């Protein structure tokens, strides 16, 4: 008998959605529909991206940030990096 391992990765991708995070949380707060293995942090990791409450609800294991090296906006912000570190992402 052969052993098979199934790996399921769930991705949650969102762009520049600050107000929408609140709307999504309100709609799905009492469900586990937002749970995801990987999340792409909104707005290139700006200081206002991906609120802590939203990240806690999604409960990812990995967080990705799309930002160019030494970009003129300073993304990702230190505030966002600290928030992700506190959540162990």
C-alpha cells in the first residue's frame, strides 16, 4: 500500500482595500471562510495595510508583500513589518 500526502494551500489575495477589510470582517466574522495559509499584504505593505484584526481572522502562516527594493514610497513600512513580526508571519 502506498502512502500519499495531500498538501492544500489556500491563498487569500487582496489589493488596496482598507474599508473593504471591515466589510469583509463584518460579513464573515463568525465563520472560518477567511482562513488562509498564505496572504498577500494589501497596498504593498504601507502603514495602513492589512489591519491586525483582519490578519488574525485570516490566520495565515505566510504573508507576502509585493514592493520594489528602495521604492520611493518606502514600502513596506516598518509599522507593517513589526505588525507581521508580532503575529509571527
